[in-house]
């Protein structure tokens, strides 16, 4: 009788494992079906993209001689449309269209000062204490291509307070900053806090 409990336990585990294997197989089948459906959707989307790229190429102005050739070749039902479109693609890849997500690169303009330098220069010009919001607005106005959050300016100002380069004063709930008189005309540290 001592073998009976061990045999029952083994058969119970064996049954659980068999159920788990069956559930696993069903899950694999379900996932394989979903993957096949997603692959079909991906194939359809890629085909749509290819069609849209061909339409875009047909509508993109090109050199006068090649424009008439590509326009006639890319007509619907044309057997040579794919071959001519492929021939045009390398030319257009050398001249990429502007990407809306990126900021256009400027020419060799003068480098932007670090955020610490910009804050220091602004406070040096002021005769009255300024809030972090005032400083942020002034720097945004002076450097329109630069995105600067007020919280970043506030952190920069607090770092300058910690270095004893700026004095913080509170008036009620408002916090104002002024450049310390001991902080002379010397330039601020160049490696500090770039934005």
C-alpha cells in the first residue's frame, strides 16, 4: 500500500502535465493563426505602400526629359511601369524629401551658447530680480529654434544658486533670481548644462 500514494501522485502530475501540454498546443495554434493573419495584413500594407510610392514618384516633378518618359510609363496597366519606377528610385534616394519630423539643419551658423551661459548673460543684463518664467521666456525669444522648458531653466538657476553665482529671493510664493555682484564679467563654465 505504500506504493499506492506515490503512484496516485505520479498519475495526478502526469494528468496535469498532459493538460498543460494540450493547453500549450492550443495556444501555439492560436498564436500561429494570429501571426499568419498579421503577416497577411503586413503584406497588404507593404503592397499599398509600394503603390503609394509609385504614385508619389509619378506626381513628383522631375527633369523635363525624364518627366514625360516616367509619366507615360507609370500609366495604369503599363507593363513597363515597375521597371521605369525602379530606375527612378535611385535618383530620388540621392535627393531625399524633407522629413517633417526633423528640424531642418542650419548652415554653419554660430554655435548656441550653453543654457548656463544664456541664463548668466540674461541675468547680467537685468537690474531687477527675475523669475524662472521670465528667464525662460527671454531665452526662448532670443533663441527661437531652441525648445526650452521653464522647469529646465529653474533647475539651471538653482544650480547657479548652489555655485554661489546667483542669489535666490522669495517674495510671498514667488521666487526671483539675480546675478551676484561677486560674479564678475568672467565667462561661465562652458561644459555646464547644455540644452
